[in-house]
C-alpha cells in the first residue's frame, strides 16, 4: 500500500508534467494558426461529445510539417545546429581530455581541489558565464585590446556575433561536462597497465594510444553525448554570442514562438527536434546502462 | 548412550525447535534449495557448511524471513512462520558485513531492536549494559562503528542481535572478516556466549575447521541438498559419501571392487597385480560392487620395512614431502601411479628425517582404519 | 605519481586559465569607475550601490529565491522517492517508462521542456506566475535529484536495511531510522543542485512565467541583450561570490569529515 503510494506520486507527477505536455505539443503541431487566444485552431470542445472529438481530429493535418520542408530556413537551421554541435563537441573533447588527463595524473592530494575547480564553474550561472565572453570578444573587447597592444594585428578582429564566438562559448560552458566523465574513467585506470605496456616494449606515446585512450573510451563517449545533445537545442549561446548568420534551431523555435507567435509552427519545430535527438539520447542511455552493468 | 551428553537429535521424544519440511526454493530457473527436510533442536549450535552457492545462505535468509520457500514449510516451535515478516519473527541475525548502523553509537546500535519493542527505559538500559558486559564492550559504548576495530565491530553485531533474546540466532559467516588468529579466539568466545545465553545458534560458514570447532552438529550441503547431518566427529570419521569425505579434511580415495570376506569384512580389488585391501564396513556391499575406500592420511603408517603384523601393506616410493611443522605429509607413489598421502607427527625436535625423495617405503593400515563408501 | 610532467602542468595551467580568466575579468571590471566596461578608469564600488537601488532587479531576485526554495524542496522529496522506487522498488507496471521519464529530462533541450509545459499550463487554464515556474522547475530538477540520490542508494549496503527489519522495524521505520540518515548527504547535495538549477534557469522560466513574475535570469538576459553593462558585472560578481563561498565551504566540510573519519579508522585499527 505504502509502496504503491511511493511509486504513484513521482510517477503521476512525471506523467502529468513531462509526458502529457509532449502530446499537447504534438497535437498543436498538427493545428492551424489563428489570431485568437489561444492562437491556434481547432480547440477541443468536449461539450459537443463524440461529434466534437471527431470534428477536432478531422481538422488536424500535417500542414506545419510540410511548411518546415518548404521554407529552407528550417532545415538549414537543423543542419547547422547539428554541424555546430558536432564541431564544438570535437573541440570540447580536444580541450577537455588533456585537462582530465592532467587531473588524473596529478598527485593524490591535489585531486579534490582540482575537482572542485572544475565543478565550481558548473555551479555558477550559465548566463553569467556566457555573458563574460561578450566583453572579451567584442570589437573593442579585451582580446582585441590585447592583440592590438602586442602588435599581432593592426585592425580589431570581428569575433562576437559570429559562429566562432558560438564555438568558444560552447566549449567554455560545456567543458566540465566533458572533463568529469573522462576524469572518472582515467582515475580508475590502473597505473600498472601503463607500466606493463612499457615493459612489453611500448613507447610512452604508444602506451597512451593503445592503453589509456581505449580504456577511457566510455568516459569520452559519455562526455561527448553530454555536450552534443543539449548543444543541438541550445538557445542562450547563439542568441548572445552568435550573429544574424548563426542559425540554430533553439533560437528559431524561440523566435517562432515569442516573436511570430506562431505556436503550431513552433510546436512542429520542437517535434522534429525531438525526433532528431531520439537517436543520440537512446545511444547515450545504452552507453550508460552498459557502464553500470560493467561496474556491477 | 550417556544421558548427560547433549544429544536431543538421538532422542525420539525431543521436539525440534526448527523444522524444514520438504522445503524447495527456486530463483527463476535456478533451484537453490531442493526438497530439503531438516530438524534443529533447542540450544543447539548448528552449522551449515558448504561451498559458495550450495544454498546455505538461502536457508538462513528463509529462517530470517528475507526469502520465502517456493514449496514446503518452515516451522519454528511447531508454528508455520512462512507468512510472518522478518520484523515480527523471534529470530535475529548477525550479518556477514555486520550491518552496523554507521550513524548510531555502539550503545544505540545495541538498543535499536529493544526500542522497536518499546521496552521501558530502565529495562532497556539494563539490557544494553548486560550485553555490553557479555561482549566486553563497556568502554566503547559511546563510540561510533568506524571508531572501533574489526573484532570489536564483530562483538557489537553479536550483542545487537542477542539483545532481544531471540529464540534463534542466525550467524552469517560471523568470523569471515577477521584474521586467522583473532578468528580462533573468537570461536571459543562464541561457544562461551552460546552456552551462557542458552540461545539456539545456526551458523553459516564455508570454513570446515570453524564448523567443526564450534558446532554441536554440522550439515554438509551441496547444490541445494543435505549431504550429511551429524556431529563433527562422525562427519570426519564416518563420512556418508565420497563428497563429504573429500570436503572435510584430507583423504585418500581408492576406487575398487568389493568382495565379502567374513562378517562385515570385505576384500577390495583395486589394481592388477596388487594384493587386495581388507576393510570392515557396517554397510553391506554385494560381490563385485564398485566402491571407494576412503582413508585419512594420519591413519596410514609409513615404514622402511614391511610391518610383520600389517593387514594391509603396499610398497611405493617417496614422491614429495610437505613439512608442516607439527606434521609431515609424505606423498607416496605406488607402482600403478596412484599417489597416497601418509602423515606422521613430528614429536621430536629437529629429528633427522627418516625418509627422503625416491626412497622405497611401505604404507600400512588396519582393517578398521578406512571407510568403505558406495559412491 | 609524485610529480607532474611538463605536459600535464601545461595542460592543467592552460585549462584552468581558460576556465577562470573570463570570470576574473568580469569581477575586475565590476569595480570600474567608467560606464564603458572595456576601458579601465579607476576603482569604484558605485555599480554595487546602483544595483542596491534597482527595484526591478531586487524584485526579480526575490521571486527567483522563492521559486528556488519551493521547487528544490519539492523536487528533493519527489526525486528521493523516485530514486528509492527505481533502486529498491523491484518490478512494477511501467517501470521502463518511469526510468525513461527520469533520465530523459537530463538531456532534453530546455526549449522543448519549456514550450511543452507552457502549452500544458495554457491548456488547463492555469495562470502563469510563480506557481507555474515552481511546477516547471520541480519537474526537471527532480530528475537531477533522483540521479544523485540513486547513485548513492546503489552503493548502499542493503544488509543495513535488512538488519533494521530483523530488529523489528517496519519498512517505513527502516527507511526513516536507517536509510534516510545514511543517505542524507546525497539528499542534501540533491537539494543544492535543484536549488542552483532553479536559480540558473532562463529558458524554461521564460516560457512558464507570466507578467506577474519575472525571475532574475530573465531580467539579466534582457539587459545583457543590449550589451555589456557594469551593473550586470556587479550582479554577476555577487552571484559568483555566493556560489564560490558555498562550494568552498561544502568541500572543506566534507574534507574535514573525511579526514576525521580516516583518523578514527586508523586509531581503531591500531587497537587491534
């Protein structure tokens, strides 16, 4: 009895506030835009009974999805989101791996402190961390001031409001998500494995590629998914650091909803985004499950 | 049978405290306990002995109430306890990991069970103090479990499970986490406490020496079945099967064919060109029946010449010698390649070893030294 | 491993410089005299003074704080229950769906979560305000709490609960007297995580808030869109300071507790 209650409360909560809303999104994505409140049609009128329900379903159609394929803004935005996510995940890995590796090799007594230094930015406001780069990357920003002062360049570089700024922002804000899983994989790695490899004739670098990298692969995979999946739907970074040329689907959805007030199209955009994300999410879940099974 | 000896299992009038009646326990496809019946009597110190996966832990968890039998019944004092949840049973358990509550002091750990029964404050304090005295933990009452040593933690776990004066105390590998020296001391302490409190103990262990030391009776288990239930000396001297003989202590097993040779005596033909072995047996064998002769190494005598009186004597040569301090074990190879172990006590200090590698020797034993087993 | 190789030293130095220099610059320029954030014109704390006068920011901060306290508390209760059910609940109808709903919000883009919740609230005619933000934040942060708590429960020695049952506890008593006190650190860090997530959230709050309730991130976002301002620098500095103090205190407390535990264990082992 008590067990049933314990299961039911979080279950019903998630059903009502997580699953049901998705079906509402799906339903509205099949509706038409209307200048009304709420700004879409049809609305379900249960007072008319069965006829009302039939009437309601007969008015649903895939018009909005057809629209998404006709206007090249949308598919370009999807493609560009995936491209930006892949490139920035690669750079995050490139920056994050040496840090995780250095942490795992650091003296035992430093590690908790280094760990805290990685986690600290994670607890700090995301918005503030993105905002910090606005002052650095702008035309009269600190980076340009430094480069001009050292004489490397003679005219300021335009970085803010370009894709480069978006990449920098993503790498910066998502770095802890990459470092932590790789670090935990590397920390568990038995040091004698490297010694055994060297004993059997590997050079340092060979031992790294043949032993360390394969054994830290679960951490690399987890880190890449943790960065890539949320970046595809990212909104804050492209809207603060990106320019008019930066196309990302999160931003498109936001504008469709808040600026154009086209709720059905915004919902259709969300449904397609979700479909794109299903594959990496399932792969990620599978990877995590394999990890927990291996640990048991 | 001497009536002053504690042996309720030989008394047909005695009522068992615990009865397993045709108990079967299955986990999915796997049968952990296979149609098993067993009686355990009051005040017994009963040991369930077997390799890991033999079902001994499942037996204990069914007694505690964490598992229920798939088939059959378990009775405690004549009452079926299957429907009773663990927290309502007059059975307490000492866990292998001790399972001491890390956030409570030693005192509060021991008082935990009494508090659940709403024991009056005064009685509760008395009982906890009594338990602390019994387990010599008085100075550590205010410490937390991580502030005391492994041996002390073991005693806290014992005190906590005894505090509610259960009818039955279950001990799951109680000494498994202690080192060898401490384990031996603690075995005697456990027996002492069992005697003082008069509680029935059921202990699960994979350590045969531990089972033999502490228990009044031992049940040897394998693959969910009881192989033999008897007192330690009977298990050792008259094992019921090759499995039990092999599991308990060191043994030589010689396969052969039995032929009757007078009352309870048999001749065993075991190798071509070798004289048959003579052995007595209480169980009867038909002529030509295959059998196994089990003989303990300490019952085999080793000598340079053939002993004149010996009933059984075989020649071989020394293959290996293991010096164990108090004992030496000789591995003697027979002409047909069989290795027989013979043990001698090193009674004199730094005596010259009588035999060396490759020395020809005679092995001999009496007709009653060996046990004849059907399988 | 006693000494760091030069390669590791360089990668750690550069890595942490990359992580921290932007925030340090932000903090330094919050004390700039000039309105022009990129030009240093002397030390001043005037932007902090102006911040204290800014009613809009103060109101938003108050709303954010209330939302965070309510939603993180609710999320901790629900998330702990969900974790317990997932780890100890055994089999029940729809278990796979349940665990899927626990893990999915962790990687769900915020724009989708925000949009779907908004459409739900409109659909059932709930006025958008503090209540809707609390409901939204509770929903996604309970999943984070559940992940934190269940990772602790997985390593929890099950025989402790069995010992409690064996000594006469009902299952509910065993949870209250044994399980909960032992997993308390994980529950507390789950609460802190939920609290921070709620304080931090811009996207979901933007969708689910109404004109009556504006949170601090929404305010900051609309100010920041217009460009860098020293006032925002000052506000950011304050927020960074609070988090830093919190994280450092927490790690010092756990470090000291661990050291004390290790000393006790060493002392206990010596007795033997």
